[in-house]
């Protein structure tokens, strides 16, 4: 779950990472009020789950409360790469001497948290990593040993931060960022830019925090930060139904039971020359209504054909077939559906499908033949 900048900054503040004073504003009047309370120049910042807000015109400086109100009116309702702005963060404007980049994320290859620090902040970090990797200081933390302050000193040194007073602040921030990362069970804590002011103060000017969805039940205070209105409608619908759904960019809908089977189905479809539009994992032991729900989610994307790949363990073929037949009736699926049923009660499922034999349902006996068939039908 991605947090908005203002929510991330609230977390940072809680963990002792310096951030600017600010207020949440939902209207131009709120923004004026906020600017008045903060005093002096402010920055009006669009709160959306997307980066590059500055370049998109979603971040504006304002010298006075009335200017803040005007900028807020400009930014509210703006569309930043598909995200409509409904919330603003108005904070005290900072003077910037230098912009750095600091983050901690998971390196799945190393199975360890990875810190990255560079003095070339404000830039696109992926680009920097590709073009000038030597400018990006990287450091893994062994999760069993934990984080040690010498690692922050090493990181600072490797990034070329030499000024002692500045080093001291960056080292403290690195430690606190790790604390935030671990305590909140985050997948990413990113500060871009981490600024140095002309007075030599180091502060987080932006905050990007992603919390591990699977850990949210342990953090009810973080879970309630989710902005239901901003979530992708389909992902939201799938989540409510307890389904794992992922949108892709091809034209074949994939439905399977269990993450492993779904992943291999994607591979086999790709091998057969097809491109999945999405996939939905109905998990184990799904009843007919779960299958109907999954088909609703899958067909909300523009799919040309659907591949239904079920290997029954605790999921029973009969239930799955009943769900498919019910969905065909209830939501009127008119694209071809290729079905491969195997395992528990597969015969029962195939028998049910053969009995009512809907014109657009094609039963295949193996995963590969099913994939080839669906690719052919999607053409
Ligand atoms: P992003 O574009 O979505 O990453 O949003 P950021 O919060 O990182 O802001 C983008 C850029 O706006 C920063 O890199 C800064 O250069 C600039 N900016 C943001 N806040 C301030 C501020 O308080 N003062 C000044 N001078 N510039 C700011
Ligand atoms: Mn940023």
C-alpha cells in the first residue's frame, strides 16, 4: 500500500526524521488558512500516488495566503498521469542548497534491505543507476544482524558526503529511516530529495513510503490510511472479494487457483505466443460464487479470450464448472473461454460443462493445449 507524501512525512516525523511543518488542505480556502497559519512562503503540493508531480505542475510555490489559495485552485482536480488531485499538502517553503537521494527498499535477490544514497538527488534514480552507477552508494543490511551506525557512516563516505555537521545529520536520518522501514514493515522508504538548506540543515522534502500489504493486519493505524477512493476500481473490487488480481497489458484473461499455477499459466501462454490481459487467483477451495466474482473482475478488462486453468486439490472441479456456467448466465460472457480442469472432481466438472455445452466454452485436457487454443481464439 502506497502512502501519500503527507502520510509518509507524518511517519517520518514520528520516527524523528526532520520534515517541514505543513497542513493538509482539501479546498483552496483550506490552503489559504494553512498558509496563514504557517506564515511566510509555502509550497502547495498535489497528493497523488505518482512521482514526478513537480514536472507535471502539481507542485507550486506561493508567497502569500491568497497566492496559496490560487495555486490550490489550479492544482485541485488536475490529472497527474491518471490520478486526479483531491488532496493538497501545504508546507513551509524550504530554501535548497543541495538535493540528495536516500532510500531503503528490499533487494529480493540478496534477501536483504538495501540502502541507496547519492548526492545527485532530485533526479530519476533508475536513470542514474543505469548511466552513472558509481555515483550511487549502495549498502545491504543483514536483517538478522540488524542495522549499525557504522553502516550509515560508510554510506555517507561512499556517497561523498564529507562535511562533518552534514554527515552527522545524514547518519542520524539513515538510522531513523531504517527504524521506520522495519517498524512499519515497509517495502520502500524513499526521500527524494533529501535537502541541505543554506543554513546546513538536512531535511526530507518528499516522502514515498510503501507498506507491505501482507503486514497491514499488524498495523491497523497504517491500514486505515488507505484512500479507498484512489484505489484502482477493479483492484478494489477484487480485494473486497478476497481475490488476488493483477492487471497486465495483453488481451487474454487468466483465471487459476494458486499463485504457482497462475504464474506457470502466464508462462505457458507467453510460450504459446499470447499476451495475458490480467490474472485472477481464486485460491484454494473456491465455491461457485467466487468463480463468478473472478470472472466479473477479469471481464471488466478488454479481453479477447479467457483461459481457465484449475488444478483441483481442495478446489473441486464440479464447483468450478458450476461457477463458470453461472457466470456465463449471470454476466453474459461472449468471448471464448478455454477450460482446463484437472485434479479433484475434474470428471464431474467436465461432465457438467459437456451437458450444457455453451457455444463459447472449449474444454482442453492439458495446460499446453489449453494455452495454444486460447492464443488461437484470441487472434
Ligand atoms: P515529486 O516531483 O513528485 O518528486 O515531488 P517533490 O516533493 O520531490 O518536489 C519536486 C521538486 O520541487 C523538488 O525536487 C524541489 O526541487 C521542488 N520543491 C519542493 N518543495 C520545495 C520547497 O519547499 N522549496 C523549493 N525551493 N523547492 C521545492
Ligand atoms: Mn520527489
